[in-house]
C-alpha cells in the first residue's frame, strides 16, 4: 500500500500511540471527504493507521473492547508518506525516516529531532496525552467523534495520565475525558481506568527483557545514550520476586547497546510512586536528578509517575552537568 499516508506512533507501541494513530487516520479521511484538508495540504492519499511492533496487553484489550483490528506493522519509512503521532524523535520513529516524506506530526511531548524540508501539519500541546490533542482536532474541524473512536481516545487518556494521577495530567485532559466518556457510554471513568491499567500488571508470562521493553525509549542525554523503560503495576509485589532477574537483564542490555545508563521505572499506580532501577556508569546522576542516592540497585521516588515530565528532564539536566 504505497499510495497512502501511514499514521504511525513510536517504537514499542503503547495505547496512546496506537489509538491516536487510528483516530487521526479516521479524522484525516473525514477531512478529505469534506475537502477541508485541501485548504491547507494538497495530499491525495488516504490515511492508514500503522504500528511499529507488537502491542501490549492493555492496548490489545482496548482495541478488542471497541471493535478495532490491530493496525498493520510499518518497519521502514523509505519511499512512504508518514504522519507521526505521539513522538517526534528519530530514535523513536520508523527506520529510514530520512527517506520518507513526513506530512504531519501530532504530539504532546517535547519537540524532537525529526526535521522536514517543507512545512507540515504540526500540532503539539503540553497536555497529558496525544489523544487529547486529537479530540481537539475533531472539535476544530467539526467532525463528529464516533462512539468507538471516543472509546479508544478515552482509554488513551486514562492510560497515559495513569487515571489522572500522573504529573502530566492537565485540566484539559480531564474535561476531554468526560466528553469522550459520554460518547463512548462509559459511566464510571475511574473504574474503567483501573480496568484498563490492570491489563499491564500481568507479567508472569513475560521474560525479563519483555518486561523492560514493554514501554521503553532511548534518549540522547548530553551525547550519551540513555534508555528509560517503565512498567505500571497495581502493586509492586507482583514483580518483587523478579527484580534481581530484571536487573541482570538491564546490565546485559547496557553492555550490548553501548549505553551510559539504563533505567527502569517500576511504577506503583495505587501508591503513586516509582521504584527506579538503575544500571549506570554515572550513579551520581541519580542524586543530581532526584536528590536521593541509589540504595543498591534502585531508589524509591515518591509521587513520581511520569517518565516524560518527572524522570527524563531531571536526568537530562544531570547528565549535562557531568
């Protein structure tokens, strides 16, 4: 399918990246039907949602609940038109992005290093979820949000904001979630959020590497390669017996990948905090970043729920001060 625009989220797909791709592809095609898109962009292709890899159990549950198929896998952007959602960093995007034509970026993270030779549709807001941004695009264009799309967008917001407990949550996320819940027929948002997040707590059948890679991203921090993963659990006791195994796998990944450091956030949704596992050449960055020294393999960070807002920025600052 070369004559399409592939709408794709980041590597190691999560619920927001997958569902936002589906929703934006739907919205894109509705724009085209109305001729609205032609007013700003002369692109004739239809939009198709894509993913870069296997989806996690939470996302699988959400898609099945609202009647969606898993999008096709896109491994290379060479020769293709792509719209990026939930990221704008080369380390997280499709391979051969420099040989692709990026036509749009819709995101809620910091602006990354994906560049384009011409202006593109670019919408980036400092909210808790890309799905929130996409709902605003529906409102702006006057396209009605169907119940199934509302369901996956709501799920994305609840997932990314950790049921509004994450520091990234804004009042706009909450307002949009309320609106989407009415359309999707969800009466109890909190109960539904717990239902979704519980799907990510099932780790018994996962290898240590799979646990680490479930939600994992690479970063360039002051010229050093740093990996930060996160797994959200309703109770850290679910993974307690496997911490040593996971730590050994982190050490192996660090050596294999030439990392300066790899961190894994074991986030307890109910306690609202994170046990941060750290394998690093520079243990002092942990104290610089969070004001607490490593206690063996890890450190408890009370109130820390968000990688994007509470872990990556202080680590970037700490590495820049080495």
